[in-house]
């Protein structure tokens, strides 16, 4: 269905327009968490996702709801198109970014971790994998693999034929499968490993860190050119242990480390002298830390002190 054919007409009376606005608002609010999650998984940025939702709302209120068969699908289509536009612009912005770029972390509700597929899809590790896809491939993967949309629905959202979407989905699935984390830790293993990691980070105990880090662990940090951060990944248990023991936080400052849920998984919220200094999202596999993603860029820390609802 052509979106232009679904615009409301000026012939509608004031009462009709008010009723239409109420219905549009109700539908948008009902699906807002889903729409935010779609945009966030497409963009890796909560700030840009909120901008996309605002743009999508302005587009949505101009639609004649009487011609819309499935409001959820239509809203997802609008958000996907707006996200694709924003994603291409973000690509140009990231080219001039200082140091490694990491997704904007979210403090998520405990129930997100219980939905294994949702937690995996919004995890820092997965968002970094999605960064390696082309924009349309990313949209197809997110919509099909995470949100379960059919190829026909996705085709309408990305302006491709269903056959082309099927091919894009196949390529994206293979690409992600070759790069996504494989080991799955039980809740008990995750809790034990994270508590040990927290204690080791708080004390700077090198041996305790070596005991909990996987041999091929990778650490990344993002300061956005504003805060001190790594300019390249640090790989290997010895290197990452020394980094965590002495390199990431000032030892002369009053520091606290709190266990939190970041992007549906385990993480640490770090405060220095009472102020949020950063978060470390942790990837755990088979009881060992295989990834540590440290975000210090102040522009990316607005969502780590209050929970952000995500859904699918």
C-alpha cells in the first residue's frame, strides 16, 4: 500500500480529526516500546532512536487510519524507513569519531534478561556485530530474526522485492552467525562470574582478574574524544587484566562499582567521586568474561541511571 494514499484529508471535521488523533495516539503509545527497540537495534543509539520516534510520530498523525489494515506493521514500517535514513547519516558521523565507537548503553529492566532472544538482540556484543552489516541488511535481520516479520512486510518497509529481502536475510544471518557469541552461561554462572569480576575490578587484584577472564577476552572503550579511553581494542587475558587493574580508573579518586543490567546483560556502573563515570557491559561465555565494553563518553550515559523499557 502506498503511504501517500493513506494521508488524511482536510475535508474531515474537527470531531473526526480529534477522534483520529486519539486513535493515532493510542496506537503509537501501545507500540512505543517496540518501536523504540526497533530503532535502537537499527541505530545503536537511544538518542537517535528517540529522534526517529519523534519523526515517525509526525508522519503517523498524517495517516488516514481508516486505510491502515495493521497498525503495528505500519508503524514498524515508518520507523524502519526513518531509521534507515538516520543510519546512513550516522555512518558518515562515525567516520570522524575519535577512537572506537560503542553503542549507547541502556539500563534495562530485569525482565529483559529473562527473554533470551530479546536480551541477545540488544546486547552490546550483538549491536557491535550488527554494525558490520550494510544498512538494509541490518534492517532485514532485525525485523525478521528479532521481531518475526514476514518477508512481504519487510519488503514494504525497505522498498525491496520479497525475493531480494530473502537473499538479504540469508546473507545477514550467515554474517551474524559467524560473529555472534556462542557460549551460553546459566544464571548462576553469570551471577558468580560477575560478582567475581566486580570484586576483582574494585580491588585491582591481578590474579583474581586472570582467573575470571577468558584467554581471548577483548576490551573496548569509548570516550568520544571527551574522556580518556582506549584508541584500539585490547586483546588477551594478561593485557586486559592489567588494564582493569590499573588503567581504566584513577586510583586517587573515590570510586564505587555497582552491579546492574546493561542492555539485557550483566554490567557495572562506575561512579567516581559520586558522579557516573562510565559503564562496563560484560559478555560472559561458559563462566568467563570474553568481552568488556567500557563507555565513558558523557553524551552516551543519559540512560544508565533510569531503566529504559525495550520489547519485541
